[in-house]
C-alpha cells in the first residue's frame, strides 16, 4: 500500500515537472517580448517628451527655458542629437532599434545612457535648443 502511494506521488510530481519544462520556453519568450515592448514604449515616450518640449521652447524664443523629468530605460546604447532629430539606439532581444523624433529647431546637448530618472533643462537660444541634464 505504501509503495503504491509513493509511485503515484512520483508520477504526479513527474507529470508536473514535465508540464513546467514544456511551458518554460514559452513563458520566457513571452516575458522577453513584454520586457522589450515595455522598454521601447518607454523610450518612445521619453523621446517624444523631449522633442515636444524642444519645439515648445523654441516657439517661445530666447530666453525661454523648461525643466522636464524623463525616464531613460535600460538598454540604451547611444543618445544623439543629429541636426533636428533626437535618436535613441535601444538594444532589444531582436537587435538594435532606433527610436527617434524630428523637431523644428536644431538641437545640441547630451544625455546619459545610464537608465534612471533625470531632470533635463531645455533652453532656447538664437538658432536652436540646448538639452542638458540638470
């Protein structure tokens, strides 16, 4: 009688482990996809917030200035201001994604690539907008 209970218990545990092992890759893939989409969405929100702030400050003219809070997500490889474009290069499981925003003014400045919350100063000057960490 005790041996039968032990065998049944081992079979139930074995079936449970097999189900977990079969489902693990699917769960890992789903978690990775969710994580990537979350970081891409956060990067898009950050880029749009910076870009819209730069457009607003530029439309007001010099000496307009604005302080904004942004969240830089994990996985940012580089941040650049190329003429009138803000470009984030974001590393994901499928490769490197470009997240960008085209602005009205010329942009200068630099942003950190380390993830976290930052306060940025967005200031208009004669020919464009300067963006820097406060």
